[in-house]
């Protein structure tokens, strides 16, 4: 039996569960749509129901055919389904949150009315147990969903290429003088298999080079699953420039763990191909090891660890990565998953001055306003975007360069990080 057919049979139960969940969302949202249409729509309720369910059922059937079908299910079709699904169901989820809040109120009110009636209050006889949906409340929910729809539409068409440069300076007492002013550009989570616009990626590479950093560090997830995804982009990313070199580590997606392979040998061959692609781009891939960077006659140590994540694959070996390093040296660690910093680095007896990570993408969805940021991914990762400091050790989590799953970005834009290291001056100077 072909590997593709086996894979389809394996995921079919998940597909049906997902479609059933989406159908339930549709049914729930329709209760609000019906409340609004009963007041605002000039058409009979049956027309509203026909239009609403025609779109919803057509999408669900199309999704089932493309994802589970054995033909005409190329990556282009999957991207179309993903885009349409995001446009349709992210706003519906927001709509559902409003309806859920209203239903909680209706339930609590019904309980309160029941208590009043049990106490024999005369006035309670005039209070109905049941409240129909409030069209005004459903209208507010609908307006909010429309705004989210527009945001998702922007995220799919523009937001995924809305690259932002985040700059920060970090001061250290023990930074060697020769590295005062040393600049780092960090990239993470390229996910080349999701790219669909050559010109935008070329512009982003140009923006990276405009930063004129001393080094470029890449913190994992070059591809979604397979090394071949990067082939069309090697010539683009090989144009990255940094006078002191370009260094990289692997992320959880790079190992091919989320793809189906005909044999363990094929999976291993894919990983070896990915190693070669790092070389062709000009990345020096560090796998549970370390090296020294020299500037103006002084050195710091760069450590690179394979992926280690809580709830994800753990190929990394921190003790091996530390092996042979100088405990008194200034050290920078590249480690894809920020949960590794909390799991091993933050409390480790050996001091790591700065850890660079990625992985979370900021879930590609959230907001950052007036110094406050939020994304649903914060419920999973306490350290999910930007700079953190504990125990006099820094962690910077890059928001990711590319995208995967949701084919866009809303509010959490693709990031190019630029960090400048400074030698802390003595007081009074």
C-alpha cells in the first residue's frame, strides 16, 4: 500500500472529528445570525438559512475532498483550504465567544428566576424563565467577527510579509571589550515550505542585510518537514551577509518527525540533505557543540544545541553542548525552543549570558500595543516573544520569519531581530 494512502487512512478519523467540530461551530453561530436577521434582514428566515448553510457545507465538503482525497490534493489546494478555513472560522470562533458569554448570562438568569419562584415571591411570577437571544448583543458579536475577518484577510494577504525589525541593546559587566558594540541579527522559523511570494522574501533578505550586523544566527525550523522545501530558496538565502559568519541550529520541524517516510533510512537521508542545504546557504550548523568567535583580539563562546522542547522532540544534549567551554567565558546559546531555557538553562550552574530561541511564532495571532502584548500562545509558553531576564541571564524569543498552519499573521508580525551587545561602563564614567 502506498505511503500516501496509509497516511490518509491514519488521519481520516482526525479529519472527521475536525469537520464535526467545525459543523458544531456553524450550528452555534447560526443561532446568533438568525437573531440578527430576524430584525435586520428583509428576507424570510429560510433564505438566510439557505445562504448561510450553503457556504458552510460547501467549504466542509471541499475540505474533506482535498485533504482526504487521493487525487488533486497538492500543496496549492491545501493552502487554499487553509486560507478559506481561517477566513471563515476564526471570525466564527470570535462570534461564538460572544454568544457563549450571552448564554452564561441567560443560564444564570434562569437559575436566579427559578430560585425566586421557589421562594414564592409573587413578583417572580411575572419573570419568564427563558430569554431569547438579544439581536443587539448578536449584532455586536457580528461586528466583532467582521473586524476579525478583515484582520485575518490582511494577515493572509499582507501580514505574513509585514516584516518588522526589532532592535535591542544589552549591557553586561563581563562582556569582553573587543565585543562592545557587537551586533547580532537573529532569524528563526523560516518554514520555507509555506512560502508563496519570491519577491517578498527577496525584499526581506535585503532588509536583513541592511542591518549590517557582525553575525547572523538562525535558531531553527528551516523547513516544515522536508529538505526539498528549501531547494527553491537556497539562492535567495545564500545572499545573506555577515562579516563574522552565519550560524544555525535545528528546530523541531527540521527532523522530519511530522512527515510519513517509506523507511527510517529515507528519513535519515532527508536530514542529511538538510545539513547540506545549511552549508549551501552559508550557515555553519552547530549540533550540540560550541565554537569561539573572535573580535578585536578577544573571544566569546557560541553554543548551539539541537532541539529540546517540553512536549516536543528532545534531540538536544546540554551537557555535550557545554563540553569544553570555559566557565568564565562570555557565552551565547542558540536553542530553538524557549522551554529549554526554563527547563535547563536558567538555573544551570554554568552561566549562559544570552540565549536565543524561536519556535512559538507568537502563534502568528495576537496584538502588541503600547508595550503590552498578548497571544493565545502565552497560555502554553510563559516566554513567547521578545526579551526576558531572570537570574541575570537573558532570553530572547524571536517571533519567527515565516509561517505554518495558519497561512498568515495577524498582529504578531514576522521578525528580524537585531541585538547590540554593550560593555557596561563603571559608575561615574
